[in-house]
C-alpha cells in the first residue's frame, strides 16, 4: 500500500477499519486457513486495524511486530490465566473508577479502542460505555477532591481519545482546579495507531 494517509480524516479511517480475516487477506496474502482462523477469533475478541496502521505491516514478514500486536493469534482462544489481572473487581470505588495505588485514580472512560491490542489484559472484561461512565463524573470529582493523597488522574479506556472532544474537555474541567492534583493523564494509543486523531482534528 503506497497511499499517503496523513491527511485522511481520523473518523473516516476508523469507520473503514478491518474487522476480520476477510478484510485483511488481500493486504497480507493470507491463506484460506489463516483467514478462517482470524475470522473465528475476531468473532470472540474484536479486531480493528485501520488502513494507515495496516500499511505499516511488512506483508512478507510473519514476525512483523505491528502484525503481532494487531492481528489475532490462535493463542487468544486459550482459556488459561486470570481474567482480572489488575484487580479491577476489588479496586473499583465508583463504576468506571479504580483506586489501586494511593496517588493514582484511574478512569475507564470508554470501552472502545482505536485498535484492539492482541496482548490486552482487559480483553475478557466488558467495560461500560463512555456515556455510562460520564454519568458518574460528579461522583468521581467529589471522590478525588476528598482524597488529598491522589496526585494524578489517569483517564484511560479503552482509548481515552475515542471520547468526543466535548467529553475530553468535560474531564479536564472537572479535575483541572483540584489543588492536590499534579497531573491529568490520558491513556491513548492514537499517537501510534491513528495519529490522524490529533493531526486532522483542529478542534481537539
Ligand atoms: S488500547 Fe489499551 S484497552 Fe484497548 S486493547 Fe489496547 S491495551 Fe487494551
């Protein structure tokens, strides 16, 4: 693929992302078996590879690191291990907000990702939508105001930059004047996977 994706609007790239083996087989020269395997896994664990990110994969290299991060592997159907590796069930203080380490509260602001990483430790958990989480923003603000040990709020997901610009502004406005906060952080893979989210959206 030799197309310049730099100026393509991020929403267009996202809407046209590849969601299964059939969508990517022509770009990566997949066999019938490989295509069927990816189709099967993507029915259980979603995939979303936009054409810009797909164009970074070397189709001749099965060990390509971007390929390994973004394209489903048969290992994903193994049922071993612990589903809640970060202790989400025990650290959740408000729906969508975790307080595990003294100085950090974490907000799972959306259940959407710009690319579904094959190594994701949250893939077997189904989170709440951005609107459902935002319904608790007032409680979250109050919680942080009442916990002076918290020095930073990490707004993550899913991918925090899949929230609307207005919602991102709302998060900033909620927390920006809390005196004991040093940092408001956004957890996002867009600078790597979909930089157009930043470069083609002047409002952001
Ligand atoms: S962006 Fe984060 S939450 Fe989404 S799939 Fe990747 S690691 Fe998981």
